[in-house]
C-alpha cells in the first residue's frame, strides 16, 4: 500500500476536505505538514458537518492516528477551542489518537496582532492574510527566536525565551505606533496552557517512521494550494509556508521516499480568496453563478471567493512543481447547465504568448488569458459515481483537462457527499 500526499493545485479551496475525508477512511494515519489554523476543511459525514482548521481530518474517524507535524505553526488557544468544539460533536480526542510535534513553532497573541497591524496599513497595501498570525509566526521560526512546543516543558528557561522574542517584537510594535507587549503576561499565558498542550506533544517523526515500518497507510494532508506556495506561488500574495508535496517530507520528518503518490485536488473551475492576480477571473453573471452554485465562501473566514474559468496553464505548472501523479477533479457539477465553457491554455503578455505563469508581480497582473472554448452540457453530473452517469460533453471536458495539464484524472467529485466519487485510480494502491 502507498502513502499518499494530498495538495491543492490552485489557490486553495479546491475541495480538499471531502477528498481527504474519503481517503482518511482508508488510511491508518493522517498527518498535517504545513500551515496553521488559517486553512479550513469542511467534512460532511453521515449528514453531520465538521469544520476543521488545525486538526487533521482523520480525527473525526475512530481508529485513526492524527498528527500535527513540525512544519505546522500551532496556535495553542485556537487548537484548544477547536478540540472543544469537535468534542461537543461527539469526537473523542486523546493522546492515543492525536500527536503534536514537540518541535512545532507556536503562534502567540502578538503574532495575530502584528498580522492585523500590517494588513490595516494606512497606505492600503494588503496581502490578503487571514490575520491569524501565521506569517509572523513563520518569520520568528526562520529567525530562530520562536517559542516551540518543547519550550513549554522548560518553565525555568521560558521567560528568557519570551524576553528574546519580545526584544524584536516590541521594537517593531513601537515603530508601528503600538504599545509593547508584556513579557510576564505572555509567559504566564504560556505556562497556563502548557499542561494541556504537552499532553499531546511528542516526536512526530518517530511515530510516523514506526507507522511506515509497520506498513500502515499514511495520508499527508496539505493546506492551501500550489499557487499560494511561498516559493512557487503568486508572490507576495501567498501564504508563509511551502504548500507543495515536497513539504510533506520536511514538515513531518519523513524522508521523501515515504511519499509514494501525490494527489492534486483541482476544482473544475478556478477560485481565489483575497488579494492577488487572477487571469481568468469572471466578474459577470457567469462568475456570480459559479460562486452561488459552488457555495464559494471560505471555511475559516467566510470571505466570498473570486471565481473564474479553469486555468490549465497554471495547474500544469502546479503539477510540475508539486510532483503531482494524479488529480482529483472537484465540483464538476457546478458547471452543469452552462452552454459554453472556456479553458485557459496560455497567456498573452506584451504581445507575446506564454505557456507558464510569469514570476514577477507586475507581469502576473498584466497577463491576458488565451481561451479554448468547449460546449457545455445540459444534463446533470451531480451525484454521478461512474463515467456512464456523465453527459458526453462532461466526459470530453474532463479528458481535455487531462491533456492540457499533462496529468491523469484519478478521481472526479460530483457532490459534497463523500461517496459521490468516480474513481479511476485508488491512490493508496498506486
């Protein structure tokens, strides 16, 4: 059996929650490897809706081990709130089914405050963050001043760690016209929550290695999408971590040989939340129709998503940089009833044709999409579980997507329900 990495191939919000849930029912271990509680997955199981941000999707299923890897930044208070909310829905969470890496960096209240200060700048420049402190926490991690989970187990030296952190933050806060943070208050908050967090702390890399050696199936659960990757995305309108599959190894302590199959979750059209370039964006009636039929609102923020045509050039680039072996095409049913569909096959920039997404911010904002048109379909794809259930035009659309992105479609999702899937290749049996 293969270990599977699930990543988004667009700007996030591709419908990973349902696919991850479908896969997690077949996995033994589910591991988060990047991001924080800025991500959101919505799971629908037996009619019950679970909204997860930091907890791995496997937590809602009995008999699974869920782990939060070292590549994740953890807000301990947000984690406790999420755990309490999920427990109220009848989910059991114990150290036997949840482990948090003892080397994961913590998101502190000062990080969220700094995020909001920057996003509300007087000059109006915005990145489009969720203001949850993700970026500032990663900054501190890279600068080697972060407070990590393991630091909570060392109360004698924690005050010095906090003082070192605030040496930077308070200078920054004062420069931005805000009051300095209180070291004693922050230290006490960490000491108060330490026993709860440390109950779940451990060496994730070791637990995953043992699971792998025991031939257990590991599902590596990514957040956001390839075009939000800090290196490969639409910089600076990106998240603060690597979102592509290679991070599954670095963000959990597993070697790359443990990553056997990469599944790219790919929406049948394109959406984006927040700021940044979006070549195929539709601001007309079709764009509004996609948003309404697709219920395009962020799980975490509730922000309305921008909608547009499928961008094959962008997804092909994500397939290459992410090492994607197959895609799960989601929300095909949202396209039902459209007379004509467009697929972006390249861009025009300064009179030249490009077959890749440009790197520079100015060029990204100025590209014009090149479209290939296809007939839509009037029949319904909703709930389809086999190719025979799809209108012929829908099948042609899926096959054309495969050709343009250079990657096979392994699964097609046709509704929010977990079992409404057309399966061509089981990732765990790749």
